[in-house]
């Protein structure tokens, strides 16, 4: 799921605990974390736009609903 900054507070209000990964790399840890904790919101922050886009596509492809 992709959120822009204005949507983030609304997304945080919809879930319980939030988990944050800074510097997501290829998204391996973020996807695994989200799958291991399906009731938590798992957020990843990545400064490289292309990498962040690839991670977002991976999350969509793996149908991870809470990342």
C-alpha cells in the first residue's frame, strides 16, 4: 500500500502499533516484518526514489496489506 505524506496520519489512525524501517534496501526485511506482524502498520523510509518505487511494487506483488 502506498501513502503520501498527507495520508499518513489517517493511515496511522486505522491500525494498532506501527513499526518503522529506515533504509529499506530491497525491501526484504520490511516485507518479512509486515508478514510476521499482520496487525501492525509497517512503514519503510527510503531516500532513493527508484528503490522506494521497486519496494512499493514488491509489496503490491506480494499483496502485503500492512506495509
